[in-house]
């Protein structure tokens, strides 16, 4: 139990430290580096200090193949909702996060590849380090805690993302717990992100804003 409590406290401190650093409006790559430090490197080191092996934190394929149907259903069910959200100016003016991703197809692909790195670190932190690291609290409690903190880090983004991320965080936690791996949530999160960016680029073009293609 102490180890689970330690994981939760460390996660809170890491999120606060990350927030303080990101207030300086870092460029894209330094932002990615900061996220890799706070969401991946530091929690991995802390987990090791607690005696938590990375394999127990969802870093493996687990039963992902058996649960790909849930991943596919979630993507298909969410696509219309993401499309509707992307029609709102608050979203298509915000995504993609960095303007250079709009400069052409090669830039967009490079941007999404880097975003995948960030999302993998994000999923490790919330669904790996927190969900599996605090499992001594019980699956319901650990899932609720990671989803609540995950929603909190979306403050400052379009407001609709807060309830959406809370619901999404719970689902990500559920499918990862079911799979014993963070791979399903990495796939889902990246899929959602690509859809949102593509839909927002299209909406921006229709609104007369700069768009890549």
C-alpha cells in the first residue's frame, strides 16, 4: 500500500513540476524533451527505486491482440465525435499544436511521428506508472486516480477536452488493465490525435485559415 501511495504522490509532484516548466511556452522539441523527462524518465527511475519492474507497468504486448476489437470499436465510435468537435473554431485554431505541422504533408507526418513519442510517454505515465503502479489500491481506485489527473492536465486546452479526457482516461485504463499492457491506449490515443489533427486541418481550410493540404 505504501508503494501505491508513493506512486500517486510522485505523480502529483511530477505533474506540478511539468506544469511549471511548460509555463515558459517552450518550442516543440524542448517541450517533447520536457515531457520525456517528467512523464517517462523520472517516473521510470522512481518505479525502479520502489522495486517496480517496468514489465509490471504495462511495458509489454500483454493481451493486446485479444483486445484489438475494443480498440477498433473505440476508434470507429469516436471518429464522428472528433469530427464534430473539429468543426468548432476553438479546436481547429488549436490543432495541430504547432504551426509548422501545417506546412505540408512531409511536415505533418514528421509532426505526428514526434507526437507518437510524446503520447507513448503520456500513456506510460498515466496508464503504466499510475494505473499499474498503484494497483495495490484496487483497479477501480487506481483507474479513477489516473483518469482524474489525466483530465486535470488538459486544463488550458479547449474546455470540452476536460470531460472527454476524463472519460477517455477511464476507458484507456480499462482496456490497458484488461490487456495487461499500455499498448492499446497508445494505439487509441495516437489514432484519436491523428483524426483530430486531420479533421482540424480540413476545417481550418474551409474557414480560410492556413492549412497544409
